[in-house]
């Protein structure tokens, strides 16, 4: 606050203190207008008065700055006479939009997910909500990318029912796979990877897979199940199919085993109202049903 006030006052004082209203005839010698003594590349700077328009414009900006800083926050903890804040203005705009569009969302709130899917207008609104809130991670087509699940297939980490999808959107999800490299060693990582390749129907080393099965039963089966089909309660992936969230190449599978993985989906319930989440649930549910 002090720095801002001193800066404005200092600049204004400097402007008036050094202001020259006009060039006196006494200053003109031999018909030459006096200079400031500054010379650059043969160009001299005349010691003429500032143009009136420039001086008045600067003075106007100072007056504007003083009025602005009295009305609005801009000087430390001073909140301004009007009490305006960015968050307050944002909230007013959000509230106005909610009041305007609430009746539109309410007409879909009591529809079942199946009814929403059959309603073209509901799906258009759901797609807009998806593009605004979900596409940055899952892609505009919902097919995901490295580390972000594909929502347009039938593979669901936490369950693919409408209720499961709504819970994921509302509360978010946090997935964590421990790093096993320090526990089972590099040889163990390689053996477990070969075992995983085997249960997913891929080409693998049988001898290494046999050893890997023992390690898998000890450290991996509690989450991924003994059969490797995964566990939706924990979000543990199914290892017997061809869907690989973090890539299915041998090097990436070994990396997952060795270093672990951590995933986080933000809870949208803190940002979206229930009516919007219901529409969004219907749209996401429709993506997998369209395949």
C-alpha cells in the first residue's frame, strides 16, 4: 500500500517539478534551441516543454488511478469502498447462469439414465458438459490416453453401471499401485511381467512365467485377484484382457511393476450440481453402450 501511494505521488511530483511551460527567449542563443545535453548517434534531445496533450493525459491517468484505488482493491489488504472481488463477481455470474438454466436441467433430473440416453437433447447437453469438464483428460471422444481411462469401451476400473459411473464422477477416484521393484528385485519384476503376459494371452517366456506366478500369488493377487481379473472395489485393473491404462509394451508393464502407478480423478461433486452430474452420467454411460 505504501509503495503504491509513494510511487504515484513521487511520479506526479517529478512531473511537476521538472515541467517546463515554455522555452524562454533567454534560453535561445544564436537562434539555437537549448538541448538537454543528451546525444545519441548524432541526434540531440531538445529541451522543449512536454506537449500539453501528453501532460494532461498523464495527469488524467494519475487521477484515474487514485479514484480506482479508492473504489477497488489494489493497495495491500485494503478492500476498496465498493467491496468488489474477483471471486464475488465470478460467483454472481455463476448464480445468474444457474438461475437461468436451472429449469432446463431440472426437466432431466427425474429421468432414468436409459431415458436420458434415448433423448437427443439430453445427450447434446451431456456432451457439452463432458467437453467442458472431462475432455481435457479423457479426450473429446472419451477414448482417453496414456494414464486416462477409455470411457468408450466396456472395461471399467470401478464398475460400469450407471450408479458406479455417477459415484466416480461425484466423488472422484484415487488409484495407487505400490512399487514392487525394491521388494522383488529386477529378476522378480521380469518374471511377474512374463506371467502377466501369459494370463493376457500374449507371447511369453514359460519358465519365467512359472516363477512369476509364485510372486504374483504373494504380492499381486490380493488386489488383482488370483485369476488376474481385477477388483472394481479397489480399481485394480483386469490383467487378462488387452486393455492397458499405462501402455502394454514389455518395458511399460515392467515399469508399472517396478515403480508403481498413481492416478487421481478430481471429485466433480464439488463443482457440478447433482442435475448436471446426472446428465453427465447418462452421456458417459452412453459412450460404452454405443460400441
